[in-house]
C-alpha cells in the first residue's frame, strides 16, 4: 500500500499509526497518573478499538476490491459485508458488556482508551483540511 500524501487523498496509513500512538500515549499517561484499575481500562479500550478498526478496514478493503463486485454481484457483496459488520459489532458489544459487568474495566477509563480512534481520525482530518485550504503554507519555525 502506497503511503503518499496526494492532494485530495485521505492518508489512512497515518490514521493507523496515530491510532496506536495515541492509544499508547493515553495508556502511558493513565498508568502514571491513575490507579491501576483505570489505567488498565484505558489500555484495554485502546487495544480493542484498534483491533476493531483494523478488522473493519480489512473487510471494507475486501468488499471494495472483492471478486463479487468484479463479477457483477455487488448486492451480494454488500449483504455479506453488512452481515460481517453487524456480527463483529455484536461480538464487540458482548465483549464490552462482559468486561464492564464483571468489573474488569472501569467504564470511563475504557471509554477514554477507545477514543484513540476518534482522536487520530480528527487529527488526520485537520491536517488534510489544512493542506487542502492552505497548500503552500509550511509550519513556522521557532527562532530562539
């Protein structure tokens, strides 16, 4: 997969890297500042969100470049994609329910950890928008 920043392209590879970086950063800050139970919850939330994101990305890639679409069976491909999506979403909901109901994770800590995906998409989107609206503008270097 190419990692180019063409104008108009959304750099999905950047989102993937930021997902793990932000999850690790949130987890590290939580480990240094919060009780173990909450910090563990932040780590687990980040890991589960990232795994879910990667599985969704894989399924979406397979759907968009799949044999069924090339064979003219787009409706069948779409139904298969949605079926897999809702099965995975239901499985994730059951895992989250089990983790919270058994008090394995703290709900707020888990929510903070799982928000790493939203943060990385937001940061990447802001950089894409900045490059689109201000293409010739570079970062200002700080002079000491």
